[in-house]
C-alpha cells in the first residue's frame, strides 16, 4: 500500500535521482582533485632536488602513486591517495629504531685490467656541482663495466636508524586541499536544477 500522493512520489523519485547524481558528481570532482594532488607529488616532491626532497632512482615510487575513489555504504564517497611500494611509509613517516641487516658480500675495491683502482659508479651532484652521492651501487656499476672486484663478507647484524623521512603525500595534500574542494564544487555545480 502506497501512503504517498502522486506528487509526493514524483518529488521522492527526483530526490533519489538528484542524490545519485550528487554522489556521482562529488566522486568525479574528488577524483579530479586527487589526480591534481598526484601530479604535485610526482613533480614537486618525488623529483628532487636531493637531499631535501626525494630524487628519482628507479621511478618505481613515482609510478606507484595511485588514486582510488569509491562509494562505501553508510560512509559515502571515499578517496584514497597512496603507494603500495614497501619503502613508501619509510620515506613518508620516517623511521627510528633498529633494523636487521642480512649477511651479504660487499664490493670494497674495484680495479681495471691494468690493476688501477677505479670507481665506476655514476656520481650524483646538485645544481651547483656539489657531490651528493652515487646513483648506483658498486655491484650495479660492476655489471656495466668490466672490472675486477674484491669483496668482503658482512655478517648479519642490527643497525640503529634515526631517519626523519621526506614526506611527499601529506605536504602535497596540504598544498592542494583547496583545489580538491574547488574541483568537487565545480562538479556539483554542473548538476542541472530540478523543477
């Protein structure tokens, strides 16, 4: 048995349609805003300059930044921005504590065919030419260049780490929060008014 009048039924159907359109438009705007934040992360926070920001070594962290917007029942539209790379939280939040290091071999010296010491690693410098570090390990450089390597065996041990981190998601969201809200408002404004 229907307790609503025909006019009330029409209004209820329009409100349900409007509610679905509002949710869809809000989700579209949220996705657009989070995609903008993802662009800021990759351009400003994951492209150097080192040591203040994270530089690019393999590009895996930059490629892993993903946006997901979904409708959750009872909650509403939920947007997430993050990375599935295991070391992303290490850089985002930092780390203080002990870390286990497995036993491994370390290349301690490399010589060319003439017996001269060489260091085939590519150097990483800032804009002023100041040395920051190497772009690759000695082992990786040895794969590129023919050299004789002398290795040392390292036993398993623990090391203390006090790394403040170099956040990239939180500052980008703080920087773009107004743009995300604007994108949502623009999408909601596109909904045609109901009569």
